[in-house]
C-alpha cells in the first residue's frame, strides 16, 4: 500500500460474519484460537485482543515491514455496476524475476461497529503470477459473486510470495 500504511482485515469464523471463504482462509493459516492477529501473512499472535493492543505488541515487526521497499507496484479499480469486478495491474519494480507468487483479491465491508470495520466478505480465487521479469507488468481481472450490499464494500489486492509473505498491497478505488 505504501510507507506507513496498514490495513487490518478481519477474517471471521463461527459467527454471523463468517463465510465459506473466511473459514477456508482461517484453516489455511492454521489458526488455533481467537482472537488471533496474523501480520503480513505470517507472525501469528494468538489471544491478540483488540487491534490497538495487537499493534502495540507487534509494533516493531510492523514498522520493520513497513520500512521495506516494495518489489511490486499495484494499481487496482473496483466496479460494482453489473456485478463486482476488480481490475488489477502489477509491475515488478524489483531487480529479480517474480515467480511462484499469487495475486489475491479480498472484498471487505466496513460494518460500522467499533469491532467490525474491515470484515472480509469474499475472497476471490488466487491468481498465479509466474516468471514476471524485473520491470515487467501483468494485468488481471477478478470477479466476485458476493451477493450482499455494496455500499460499504471495498477491495484490497495483494501479491503474496510462495512462503505467504505479502509483498505489496493496494486498495482498489471505486
């Protein structure tokens, strides 16, 4: 997303905000309890409590990650007219080819309560990024069948390395 920017996505399980997609993603993470915070696709903190306390606890790790120069640039737009579509353009800004990575598109909703600002509503099937040369670019289009309201629906896209690390993220503008 950029220097000093952090987005906290809330993957729900076993409650009224849970979806098949969030339950599957939580299983992918191997989550063992709630609340849990997983920063940057790794570094779980089980029993994390509130977002504020989790940020304090993981502040050093978060700041270290935010200081890294991204190896991918992402631009994305989201359209909700006639179905949900997210158009994504990525560019490899690093010095080496990018391979065995995935583009992920996550739809989230600001439910508007103090506890639920970034509740994940749908996760689009990841798209493979293979052998993207340094300086090269690639375009993707993702669609969602999410049937809920779209007024407070947003999308975040991110490039995930094969080890689960998030290389870069961007919000999709509407």
